[in-house]
C-alpha cells in the first residue's frame, strides 16, 4: 500500500490507477482533436497503438500530460485521501509548456538514437548509462540516464524560453544554438560504490544544434542528426539522434525556408571569413617572433572537444556564478574541488584541447589548464582584472595560474595575486615562496588580449602589460573577439549567458553523512579488535566536531578562521589530564570505499587507534557545490589520556 502524507491512511493501488484512468478518459472524450482524428481516419478506432501514435504526433498526449500535472497538483480533501493518486515529481517550470500563450518557447524532443555501435557488445554496454546535458543561453537541462544500447530510447521533452520578440523574423536574429553534450556514466566497477556516487562520465559527443530551421514550419520539425565523436574521434560517427523541434505558439505565420537558410548561411560565411583572417594574421605575426622563444611553450591557439581551432581568447568569458557561489574565494574553492584529469604526454605536446564549460561540467572533471580557464572566467564575472597565466613550475612541469591585478597596469608586484586552482591557494607576486615555485611565465591572456612574456626570470617581470620591454601583444581585433567567442553574451552584454547550476541530489545529505560515519566507525572497531582493544564511541564529541568541520570549510574559502570556537568547546569536554586529538581529511568525491584507507594510512590516525583507553568520534560533512562537485570532510577524533 502507498501511504497518504495527510491522513496517514493507505491508498489502494487499484483505486489510484482507476482514478488516473478516469482523468485520462475524461480528457480524451472532451478533446476535439480526438474526435477530428477519428473522423478523418475511422480505422484508428480498431487499432489503439496506431491511435496513440497519431495522437502523440498531433501533441494531444503532451496536452494530456500537462492536464494531469495541473489536476494532480490540486489540494485534495483529507476525507478522500484513500481515493487519491500518488503524484510524481513535477518538472521545473522551465521544462513545462506555456499554457497562457505568452512568449515564445522552443520545444525539443529527444526521441531515440540509432547505430550507437560502441555498445553493440553486451560486455561493453554492461552497467553503462547515457545522459544528455543541454544548454541554451542561461537555461540548463539534464536528461534522465538511460541504458547504453545500440538504439537507446531517450524520450525526453524540454521546453526552452525564447526572447520576447514580436515575430518569427525577430527570432531569426537570435543566434545562439542549442548545445547538446552526451555523456556515458558507469561501466566496470561502478556497482561497487553506493548509488550516491555516479563518478565522472565519459564524453561521447558535443553537438551544436541549429534550431532556427523550425521557424519555417508550422508544426514539429523532425530531425535526424548524425552525431560526431570528440577528440581523436571527431571525424567518426558515434550514432544518429532522432529529434523534433517545435516553436510555440504554433499559430504564427512560418518564415520562408529560403530566408532562414540564407540567414544561417550568411552567418556561417562571416564566421569562416573572420576565422580565416584570424589564423592568417596570428600565424604571420608568430612567424616573425617565434625565434625569440625557442625553449618556451607559447599558446596562441587551442582546440575544443570537437577539434575546432580558436584563439585562446575564445575560451575565456566573464561568467556569472548566479546564486551558487558566495564570492571570488568560493569560486577558487569550487574550481579546486573539480576532479583533475591528467593529460598524456602525446596530447600535451600537440595543440592543447580545452573542453567547453558545459562539456567540462557534464563529464565531471577537467585538466589543470581548464581549471584556470574556468576560474579566470568566474573572477572576471566578479569584475576582477583576471588573466590566465600559462607557464612552468619549479620542476619544469607545465602549470596554469590566474593572475589578478588590484590596480591594473599600475599594479606593483605586491598588488598582484597568483591564484592557483590546483591547490586553492593565493600568493602575492613578490612572495619569496611563490617566486621559488615558479620557473617561467609564458603566455597571459583573457577574453580581450593575448600577451607573450619576454622575461624568462619571473622576478624581473613587470605587471604593466603596456610595458613592451616585458610583453609582446598578439594582434586581435574586436571583430575576432566578437565573432569567434564560444559563449554568447546577449542577455547581459560583456558577460556570458551560460550559468552555473546546482543539481539537486537524489539522496538526502544528512542520511549520507550518517551512513559514512557508521561505516567508518565499523572500520575503527574492526581495526581495534584486531589489536585487542575495546572501542568506546562518544556521540556528544561527534556533535562538537561538526563545528570544526564548518570552520575548515570556511578557511578553504578564504574566510576568517573561527578555530577558537572549537578549541573553547574542546576544553569544556576534556577532564583534567585528558587530551583531544583530531585528524581531518577532505575528499572531492563520494567513493566511500576510499575513505578508510586514506584515513588509516596516516601516522597520526594509526597512533591514536593504538591507544588502549580512549573514546572515539567520527564526523562527516558533505558540502554540495555547483555542477555535482562536492567537498566531503571526515574528522576522526580520540579523547582520553593519550
């Protein structure tokens, strides 16, 4: 039985189904579209399957879904709870069609895939699932995960808001395409972890869908899209996507197909011409200067996941964090928590491949340089004077920082900060510790300029970028910067439309934290039993440890430390002669099987676990970040005469 949350009486399942069928039956009987269809095609009355398909093509099924959503959300009379139907979770408003006819909407239906031959072998497909990540301006969507097979059924419908313009002709000038990213999750070993850890995904496809073709149709536009791979497989087909595009409301007069095609072709020609000119000018400029830097790794161009070559300025854009980050320090913390993807030697020797932000977020990991690109974009979104800096560290390895100048070209080294997205640290440019960790600064750039550093010795570099004794400027003009940008800036000029998103987890955070604590306490008992010791658990001490974990996260965000608060609490629970020792460990994932090995290998933990008379406490804190990034804190403490 299913329980009603109002009167705590069970719903009888058959009664719930009858109520649902009654709602659908009433809607079908009252629909003029059904009557008209049966009038036109009487044979459908004898074929329910064909009738359902015809109704779906005419949008009647979707209309019924909307009717059910509105009907099931109406408050129920508590006296009739036993007859109510349990309501499924309703999609966000941005995924629901507009019913009042106000404003334009773009309906995208991802129907099914064909010829996904990577999953022809059952062994390769076992445990794997596919999901779409979709971005359109500031709107973000994610489909449910479906089994990875040769012909996956996506069956996903998404409604995207379009600009408030008066006609379809106005929409024709709205340039941004719909960015579709396909990611595969799971695989061998994925079942070993609890369901809350989906792990990083594998990027399968990154496709920009030109949606404006539907402006020339008055109903759904069926599309068959051949999907190309990414990276080395960018010229190989990974499958075919069957989809539909529809502009709503449908009553407006369609545009001539030739006019739509001519507009799209003109934009493509302009982009191709600007790209050709950009490559010619930068190539000519670099051929005149490259001999000055024979041993330096200077980056002028990079390629996307689809192997599209662009100047490095295209990969940076001032990016608003929305309501998901609390400031620049939190942005550094978020970027440093993203899983790090190692670059192979062969890949690092060629032109760098930098993923778009959507692809980076979808697969859940990024390279060191991609971290710097994202951090620089977020800091620019806070109006800081931020620049990506590519160079080498004290070990001669390639490294990437973000340079922030307090006073622009008038900044002294003491007013310039190097933000390291790998460690989450910040150091001033005149700090001796920083100068020892830096071997060279090769290329500095943001969304406006590219500069090459003349000086090989970092301590001699001037941070006045107009000083030609230290910096060589690459020739980029406004048209190049505007036409070749990866991230459109239409809603707020100068700032990318794309926004961070915080996806709601399918699990409860507190339940997860308690499960991790129970698992670690069980490991502690097992470890101490092997040593012949009894384990005493102090639950109250575990509560106090939460204060310490909150303070640790504050410190990582660059906020003022409040360690004295926890220290005062600790002294109050320790009797004379007792000592409290605690060891915190932070993870950027939820693979619980790795937590105990990381803890138990620490010498401080091994020392306190060996104490025969001590009480133990474990506290876990999972801090959710945007884009499914997490900071998982585990604090193990022992109290006693140790």
